[in-house]
């Protein structure tokens, strides 16, 4: 199940920015392509992912100064957000957040590196990198993206398999709104947390509020990278003490995919009544309270 996040006007505005940004990037003459969630949308949905509302583009990092100059020359705005990310937007197209650090719609520019034989693309907030053979990226091909035809890697599946290992499984909606840079107040899907606890019998079920939407599961397992419980909310969000948050999705009837906001994704797979797995090669025990 998923929720369509944008109305027709918003979708048309995003496609218009994709077209304009494409013309800007084409004028520079360097390889660029749809990346991350936008690549997934183009390859799987032939357009924007129904629950997505931003635009992701890959562009060579060593040419970023030329991109900044070209954007400014055409009345766009450019902002560098780190070694591997920049944003470009046209204030005249602003539908949301006028006067803010950046306005929507915008394009997130992932700055990739290349060697003589590979392309290196960051993901998960620069904590992980996809390394792909160059001949699986170049030459680029064009595929439908809504009303447009835009470039993607020669083998999109190769890149998607590294960035989104479960991209072939139809997921649920995202709770983040890029137009307002905030989370949706209403859950996109009601998940039966009691059923989740039944699938994972060592999870503890509790209720911290009177309404059913606040039911949660608390996972008290040991973990290689952090300690303490993780709360899984029926809104699809999860969090643990210390501020780490993210969203989770069911993987059939046997597991959970954990998509942290600041960390690489993880997998919890039910193995038996005594243990779960962060991934198939790294077992760790669950200790319920």
C-alpha cells in the first residue's frame, strides 16, 4: 500500500524542474543521470515514485564549480551541502518555502566520482558508497520519466541493487515531505503492530497512549553498533533513545527492513525463537525484557 503524495499541479511542477535542470546540465556536456529515488521511479514506475516528491540527479563532483556558475548565470540558486551533495532550484518556480534556504521544487545533486574503471556514488547521507563498473553506467540510456525522456545508467538495476537492496519489493509510503521539509502528521498506513509482534515473538508490545495509532513494539535486542530499545510505531516510523530515527517496512512475513535517517539500512530476519539476524551473515541474540 502507498499514498500518492503530490497533486497534478505539484507533479507538473516537478517534471518542469526536471526538464529545466536537464537542459542546464546538458549545456555543460558532462554525463549526468537520474539517481537514487528518482532513478527508482523512472525505472520501476516510468515517473515519480507515487509517494516521492523530490528530484535526485547524479553529476560529476570535479565539475561542480561549473555547475554552480551555470546555475547562477541562468537565475537559478546553488547550495553546496557537503562533499557529495548540492541543491539547485529556481526561485521563480517556488511553490513551497519561499524565502527559505531553498524552495520547492528543487533538484538534489549527488556528486559522483569516477576512476578509470568505476563510478562511485554515495548514499545514506554519505555513510555508504555504491561502486559500479563504469561500463555498467556508461553509455547512458534515456527512459520515460513522466512526460520526459531522461538519462539513466546503462544498467540501472546494478546501481539500484546496491542503494536499495529491496527495491523489487513494493514498499509502503514515505512519511517525509520534501516540499515543507517536515514529516507528515498523519500516518500513511495503519500497520497492525500486534501482528508484527506475533511474527517476532520476542518483541514486546505496549501502548503509550490511548489511541490505537500509538501502539508500538519495543525491540530490546543486542546490536553490533548500538545499545538500547528500538520503538516501532504504527505510523511506520521507528526510533531509539538518543535521537536516531527512521522508518521500517515489512519484508513478506519473515522480516523487517530498517531505513534509518542517518545510517545505512539494516535487516531483521526472524530465524527462530531465540535469535534474529541483522543480515544473513551476522547473527545476534534478542533479549526480551
